[in-house]
């Protein structure tokens, strides 16, 4: 069955609400893995755009229900961004559900504290 024939597709089309958003924060990776080297040499990959602080309510993505869309932060390795936690916290302050796709080799104690804090807040 074609996607456009599913009832959910029509419902979403009518409401035009954003359900998910994938943000590639950087193409750089800290590992010399096969996938990163097939895309391009990690050390020559683009460094990524500067942080775009979305702190105004008019910048808030509109999603279904009481929460906004689910945002996936990905890369390369998103934790290579020096402003990663700023970006993550800005999105969380907007009330968004945020997932991080990481190889976890750069997870620090500070990352763990922040993730735990917002995991508890999300699942209460």
C-alpha cells in the first residue's frame, strides 16, 4: 500500500504538524570507522555551523499533542561540538523530546548529569 493511502498520512497532512526533526550537528567523527571514512576523511569534514540559539517562543517548532516534535541530534559525532550542551539544553527548554545518536566515546560526567536530569523530567 502506498504511504499516501495510510489513514495516518492523511491525518498528518491535514494538520501539517512536525513529528520528528533530525539535526546533523557536524559531519566530523572522532573514530576512524568505515562509515565515516566512506563519507569523507573525518579530519577534513566540515566543522558544522555555529549554534543557532532557539530561545524565543516564536522559534519553537510546533508538534502534535502537548509536546513538540522529537528531535534527533546526530552527526558524525554530535558530542564533538563544543556547544553541544547549549544546543541540547535550548531544545529541552523549548519542551522538546531530544534523542542523541552518539558513539558514546566522548560522554563526560557533565553529559551524564544533564541527560539524567532531563530523563527524569521527561518520564515523570
